[in-house]
């Protein structure tokens, strides 16, 4: 099964999206946006940038866990991954974003 985006509205009336893999696991989450169309533009940016290797910024959190950011051409963060325990699982997460990030399926939960 292919992945999909979920477009959501938070309790404080902000919009955000989550990219889900085919198994339903969250692989990338956005920041919060004041406007729905800004979140939709974020989804379009993931779709446009997810296949480019140089758009992935690999980082280590203060607790030692690994994660990555997907960045746009202007170097702004589009989305952030979950935390991973090893470099291999982080690479698997990046591969999942590359595979699922081009999906056109958007589940609008707003």
C-alpha cells in the first residue's frame, strides 16, 4: 500500500501535516501553520523535494537520538522525522520519505 499525507488542525487552530508510510507509520511531520493553504503548500514542497538526496539534513538530538529534516531549495525545513536509535533506521526513514513523499493522496482531517 502506498503512503499518504494527513492534513490536520490542532487544538489551537493551527494546521499541520504528517506523511504516513503504507503501513500507517508517521515518517515526516510539519511545523504548524496559521493557514490551511500554507500547510497544503508544505505538502507540495515535500512532493517536489523528497527525491533529492541533498535535501536531507541528518542530525543528532541532545539525547543522542538521530533524526532528519527535509529541506526545500531555500534551505527552510519542510518536515522533521521521528527519532531513531541508529543510523541504519534513520536511513530507512529517509528511504520511506523518498518512496512515499511523492504520493498525491491527501486525507483532509480538518
